C-alpha cells in the first residue's frame, strides 16, 4: 500500500516547487518580452541643441554646447543667425491651435474642395488660401490622437512612447528639447491663452497666461470666449514674440454632436472671425515691424464622424497646419501632405533657432520658397545634420563613409542606405557650391540636390518614426507563447495537485468521497467568472468599469455559498445535528452576511470607473460633510481594525500571556498611528513637519521590526501542541507524530501579524477617506477565513483561495482604484520620506495601490493553517515535505494560475487591439495594472511560501531535537 | 403497505446521495424521510397536460395583459416610468399568480366529505358562522373556500417576505440605494417576489422541507414543484444576466436600474414557464409509458 502511494505521489514537494518556480520564470521572461515589444523604448538625446547644430555631425562640439548655455539670450540669437546663414523669415509667431479641427474642413480631401457648409463657414480663410497668402498642409498626426502627446510632438518634433506617461508620473512638465524652450533661450517673451495643458507642459515659461480647462466638455461657448477676450489687448501690445491661442470649443462641439453637428458651422465661423481679426491686425502693423508676424493655424488632431478621437484612423490623424503671412507663398494651390512632427523643424528654421534634438520631422520646403537657392539648400542641410545625429544614436556604429555605397545601394533596406543617400546629397551639394559660376540656367543641379536631400530626409524620418511606433510582432508573439507555456504549466500543476489531493481524500476520508469528487455549483461558477473576466477584456467599456464585474462576481459567489450553507441545513431538523453544529452554521451564515454587506459598502464607497464617476458616493458625501467626519471615521476604523485583530487572536486559544505579548507588540505602533491621525487633524494641507515625518519613520520601523520579530520568533516559541486541542485529541501521544498544531498555530500567528501590520500601515498611508474601507476589507477577509475554516469540509480548498483572491480584487476597486492612471495616489507616496527618492516612493505607491490584493494574499497564511493541517494529520505516512506541500499547494498555485490566465488573456487582447481606438487611453493603462497585479501576486505568494517553509524547517528541527531527547530518555 | 415500502426503497437511492458511512447514524435519519416522498407523491400527482398548459398560459398571459393594461389604461411604459409600470405589472401578475397557485395548494388536512363531516361537527365553526351543522356538503365547500382563502393570504404574506429578500439580494449585488431609486427597488422586488416566492408561499405555506427542497436543493418532484421551481430560478438567473448591460456606456435609456433587470427577469420567467411545461409533459409521458 505504502509503495503504491509513493508511486502515486510522484509530485513531491521539491518537484512541485521547482516546476512552479520554472513556470513563473518563464512567465516573467514572456512578460518582459511582451512589454519590450509593446512599449518600445527609443533612445532619446538629452539636453538641448545649441550652437553645435550648425556644424556637421562629425564636428567635435562639446565646448560649443557649454558655450551655448553660458551666452546671454541676445548674443545667442545673433550668433545663431550668423552661423545658420539664413535670415529668419519672421520675427513674431502667433500659434493658433484649434483643438480637433480636421484639415479636411479647410483644405478638402483628395484634391476636392471642402464641403460647401464648411467652405461657407470660413470665408476669410478660404480667401486667404485662394490669394496665396496662406499655405495649408494635411499634417498627419501620430496616434494617440489626444491633445497632450500631440502638443509635445508639435513642439519637439518627436513621437513619444506610451511609457513616457508612466515614467514621469510626478511631473507633467515636458523636459525634452523643444521649441518653446529654444525660444525662451533666445530671450523670447511668450503669452499663452487657452488650454491649460500648455501650462502643465511648460510651467513658468510664459510671461502671461490665461488657462482654460477642458474639463467641462458640454461648454462650447465660454471656453473660447475666455481666449478671445484677451485678443484685443494682446494684438495691440508689442512686447511678446510668441502668442499661443488654444481654442477648445471645436473639439467640444465634436464630442457633443460629431462632425456634422449644428454647432459646427457657427464654431468654424467664430474661428474664421478670429483668423480675420489676427490677420488684419498683422497687416496693419506690417509697416512698423521689420520682417513681420507669422500666423500659424494648426490643429492637434482630427475627429471621427462621431466626433471622437484618440485612434489612428484617417479622420482622426488628419490635422491641419496652415501658415498665414502677409506675403504670398508660391504654389499654394496643390494639396500638400506632411507630418505633424514636421512643424517643429520648420518653425525652428523659420525663426532661426536650432532644431530640437529628438526631432524626426523634415522641413516643409514650400514655406521657404521666398529664400535664395543656397539658403534653401542650407536649410535642408541643417535638417539633415540634425537627423543624422539622431540616427547615429540609434545606430552607434554608423559612421557614414566607411563602406562603398555602390554595393549597398542594391540591398534596399537598412541604415546603410540612409547613409548613402546622405552622402549622395552632400556630394551634390558640394559640387553645386563649387561650380557657383557654372550653374546651369534651368537649375537642374539645384533641383537634383534638393531631391537628394529630400530623399534622405524622407526615408530617415520614416525609418526613425517606425522605430518609435512599430511593434515588432515577433517579439510580442514569442512573449505570448512563453506566457501561454507558463499558464499551461501552472494549470497542469494545479490539475495534478488536485488529482492527488482528491485521491488522498478519497482514500482517507472515505465517507465523504462523493462530496469531494462532485463538481459543485460554486466551483462551476468560479470557472464561469474566469471566462466572463476573459470575455470582458475585449471591451473597452468593460475595462473602464471593471469594478462592477469584480463586485458582482464576488457577491454572486458568496450568495451561492450562502445558498450552499442553507442547503446543508436540511439536516437541521434531524437528530444528528448537535446544538454546537447548529451554532456553527449560524456562524457561517453571519460570516457570509458580513462579507456581503461590507462588500456592498465598499462598492458604494467610491463610484469608480470612468463613465459614472460623477455619480454620488459615500466618499463624496463625506468630503462634503467635512474633515471632522472623516477624522472620526478614521479613528473608528483604527479601533475597528484593532478589535478585529484582537478577536481573531483570541479565537485561536493560545495561552493568555502569549496573546497579551502579541497584542502589546502591536499596541505601540497602533497608538502612534492614532496620535498621528489626531495631530494631522489641523494641518491637512500644510507641509509635513519634520516631527511628523520622524514619527512616521518610527512607525515604519516599529511595524517592520515587530513583523520580522514575530516571523522569526513564533516558530521557535510556539508550543508543539495547542493546549486547547491537547485534551480533546486522543492520538497525540504517538511519538512520531508531527507537531501539526504548533505548525498550524504559528502560521496563524504569523499570518495574523502580517495582516495586522499591513492594515495599520494602510491606515497610515491611505487617504483619510480610505481608512474605513481598509477596515471593512479586513473584516471581509477575516469573515471569509472564518467561513471556510473550522471543519467546514464541504468546500474544496481551491475554492477558498479563489474566493479570497476575488475579495482582494473587488476590494482593490473598493479602495477607489480604477484602470486609469489618474487614480494612483501620488501624494501618499511621499508620506514619511525626508528626501526625494523615486524607488522608495515607488514602493510606497505600490503598497498603497495594491493594498487589497496583497492583504488577501497574506491572509492565506492564516486561512491555510487551521483545517488543512488537520487534514494531513489523518494520513499516516506524512513527513514535513508532504505537510508543506499540502499546506502551500493551493495558496500558491491558485493565485498564480488565476493571474497567469488573466495576464495571458489580456496580453492576447492587447495584441488583437493594438490598432484599436482606445489602445493608449484604455487598454495600455490597464495593461500596466495587470502587470503590477502580477508583481503583487509574485510578492504575496513568495512571502507566503517562504514564511511557511521557514516555519516548517524550524519545526522539523525542533521535533528532531525533541525526538532525540525522548529517545535518549527511553534508552536510559 | 407494501407500496409504501417500495416507495421508500426507491426513494432511498434518491435521498442518500450523501449518506454517512456509519449505519448507526443512518438509522434515525431514515425515519422522517420515509414519509416525505410518500406525502409528496400522494399530494402532487402529475396533473393532466391540458390543465397544466392552461395554468402556464394563464401565468404568461397575466404578465402580457399586465403590460397591456399598463400601456393602454395608465399609458406608462417601463422605460419612461418604471416605478408605476412595475406597480401595475406586479399587482396584476400577483393576483393572477396567487389565484392560480392557490388552486394547487398543498394542505396537510385535505377536505373530504366523510372526515370533514366527522371532524367538523365537533368543532365550533357551525356555531360561529351559524351554519346548519348537518349540511356536510356545505361544510366541505366551506372548508375548501377557507383553505383557498388561507392559501391566498399565505401568498400575500409571501409576497411581502419575498420582496424583502429580493430587495436585499439586489442591493447586495449592487443595486443603487439612493432615495430616488427607493420606489423602483420596492416595486421591482415585489415583481421578483411574485415570480419567485409567491407561488411557493401559496402552495407550501411555511413548510421548511418543501421550501428547502425547491430553493436550496433544486430537486423538484411532481408537476407543482416544476411549476414553482423552474420559473422562479430562471427569473432570478434572467435578472442576474439582465444586470450585465447596466455599467456599459451605451447611453440607452433602458440601461437604468431596474429596467434591463426587469426585462431579464421577465424573459427568464417566461422561459422557465416553457421549460417547466416541457418537463411536466416529458414526465407525464414517461409515467404513462411506465404505467403501460
């Protein structure tokens, strides 16, 4: 029998651990491959371009860069002009941004004029175009077509990655090299009127500003009036060099009624009126200025037929770039295509500043037709130098000139070809320069030089932009394959483990075999929940409102468990049920009701999500009621947490002095936190004083040391047998028997310590409004553990772990988290930190955001201990490895497995949705959350596993020592 | 007597799916169980198909007519004025359901001529109501009427209790709790109670075994059980699925609480009626075949 059992138990503890770790490692590899593929990190150049940009890339420019920053603005400006050899065409710029205006409205599409409605709505602009005073471009914008990234692209000429948003979470200011900073450096005075996004991007750079918020989307009038009301004064004043007007109204019109909204005509008319005002005022002042003012009308993105934007369809990316001046442009008739990023280099060269370092755009040559031939070539040359510099950072070894271009021309791809076309262009340029006198009259040489430059610029720009936006599909697929492999591995491990447990169960506890073999309703339901969660990942609105799914599913699961408890009450009428059993049943029902009710309160605490977040909820009511109410709730929740923890500890039935000691250990930090809350009462918005920071640091230290102390000390000090069960159990005098009670109890105490300190930490770190949800969450988890433990043998253990996981995830959203990056509590990440440290505040932010899943994972130590250890005690042939395996199997495998399924499903969804409208606004932030949840599961599971392993090792050593002592005593 | 034994024998298999191993434990548990299947089988034989079709049709038509009345006489629709529509619907459907299911009531003491005669003569009903005591037939009818009224009253009580339970369930699952939603929730839960609790209350009264069998274990026996169990469960499941579109951003008026949940519940209820009728027909056929 024993041999057969051993054969069957092929899945030993070490094998199980090994395979699990292997699967997790494969998952990590797959996940990192996927992330690298999906969020490409392109090399960017730091710093600002200065004087060195007027020299060829090979030129050693280190001292010039230093010079640039040292020079005063006026001198720098004249030096720029001298070096570039191109006089600035204009000296003042009015940048008029019309948010969401599709170029089609002004320029038409495919050579056709715009629709009559729009043409009639903008008579002045159309007349400017017809007279040749304006030149318009379809400036193709790169996704995500939302305002802030597009503004960045316009002023820097670079296409940012998505992770830019995630990496600089604590500042929105734009730190890369850009036009605004370049203008500031040559001493320009700038004025900004309109969307406050500019103020967030460029704080303290504008001499005057009036920011309007794009928050009230329903408002289409006031938001633009607030900009236009300054026009009269600003146009008459002469002190500024750059005037930015950002009109949001048209975008709002689109959001309300789409492209063909009734409001669209009047809004276009209003914009036309503004253009007319500006242009006529520019015409009037023409005489007084030397060179004149350029009006540039641009839009940051287009809009779909329904008025939305964000994606990559033609309607959304078709943005406008319209240059309006007082002189005529040649060739303003034909439809012109460009990229939005081209604006940066064009504006830089128009105004004689260096092109921003990370620019990938090419200059719009049609704007410069009034310049002489050599000046135009110089402009192309400057742009080429800048792009070549950027190219060299992508390809370190690219020297240009080490190889023969003849052979490289045949192979049609790769950076060598770019290099060759650069060399071609420079060679043509040189020859053009040298035969100054012999130039052909028809300008054939000149044209071929321009074409060669444009060829280089076009291909390089395309190559660079594809580097930053293309997603290497091979990398993504291999990442997903690795995750699939690991998911499959974890699933099969879980399956094998379940089969083994079932086999053992049917062997040992023969009378409940039906119960164990049968596939119950709640188990089916959990599988259905997984299926529903996977399905919901395909829909953007379900991702936005994920909190509903988790709460609905968790509550439904607990209602099914309630039904099951009532189901088992059938026997309540019969004689076999003792009063104690009946009492236990009512306890179970109370526990479930507690979970359900606190779950509902948690759901109502923060409305959450995106679409219904404006609806009233408890948090908003409390904030309206004032800080006094919040404070009292906070105190109440501290008391509640302490009470729950005391009650949990007392039910274990330890010796009294042990319990007392444990309570005393935590009483001190708890009191400190109470004091902290009371003192913070007055100065909520004041800067944290040094005293409070020190005190918080003391609390951190106390919580840390007491938790580690409990972890290390408990396994050594815990009596091997629980005094409560010692008398009742008959079989405990067998000498070989494992100290199961002691093992279980110490796991329980350690788990208790983890949970208590985690909750106290959360109360300290979370926003005051969230302290009550933290205590409710603790109540939910304690009630769940109570329901599942204590001889409630109707449930399989994996159901318990899955239910706890669900509670944890539902609580994650109950604490106010959503799938957008906006709800991350950045302020909390600096509590108790005396100096700025990105790593520590990142850790704190992680602790705050993942409070609830981590609590659920840590609580598994407590849940694991009671019944499963007893289940082992029935079987005869157990050793410590087997004990550890039974204890840890499900708490580790089920969260890892569930998470791996969700991670895999979401990665596949992300791959399928990579061209979706909301890929950057909805799907990618959610992926960051899924990623962080995976990290959270790793941390939680590994801490549970390590704690249990440590405890097991200690008990193994203690029992061998005791066994040898006993053996010696019997020898005597 | 032997029939009773056989029945108990066959039912043993049915009941002992989770029988404990020790025979000592098994013994006392058998005592009450012997009676239970017998009583159910005696009280609820499978009725004729035609009668059942009629009963199912009445319930379904009651619901349809309730909507018709609400639309034509009160000119309210679920989307525009959900609270009032729900009020009309539950009121009409409740009266239909209570009246229909009270016909199927299961009383421990059935009225029959001889026992009633012997039993009731000793009682004081005649005195109280001043009926001539020797008129047995009259007393029999009076007994029937009395029990019918009793079933109706039970149904009404069940309506209130069921509304309470349904409202609690809905709120726990996330139904809004604001004052502006209060009347809607009440009317919705009364309608749900009509679908779920009222039939069982009318038929079973407060018999814990029967309630437990239907709602906790979902083991219907006999046509009445089918008629209670299937529509009730599928109404709840339908309402559960009906809540799905609520958080989506489609901006449709029917996404409001409790409109789509009501749609789901009604759809589930009607489906449950069809399924229960199908099951009853199937069982009738099988029993018929067995009898041959």
